[in-house]
């Protein structure tokens, strides 16, 4: 006890640049806003890029072919999987997109 942790504090300009870089990569491409919105509803927006780029999900109907193993491969844990796929299949949001 009484030991000091050796944390390195980044200068504010470096933090700001890093946040801007990460923030800009999270911006949805045209036509993929729905995916970020869907993930945000279940607080899983950190998986946006992995789902879009690694799983190549560009349409809501593509989730018909996504399995729990696919979500595990992109780093989503069991709790996230157990929330996300049922949410996609039963949400009012998905019914809107599948019927329009």
C-alpha cells in the first residue's frame, strides 16, 4: 500500500488529436447510419466498425446470417451477443426497415 502508480498523462493536444482520430473513424458512411443507431440503442456502438467492416453488414437483412460465433470473432462477449441478436430480430426498429 502507499505505492504510486506510474501512469503517464498525455498532453491535452495529443488527447484531443487522438479523440478526433477515433471519433472520425466512428462516423458512419452514407447508408450505414442505421447500424450505428441500432448499436447505440443497446449500448454496443463500439462494435460498429467491426460489424460493418469485418462482418460486412451493409443491410439489416444481413443479420439473418450472423451467428453468435461471428460476434465472438469480432470480440463481442456473451452478454452482448445475448442482447444484440434478439434485439435485432424483435425490435420495432428492425421491423420498420424490413417492411420498408
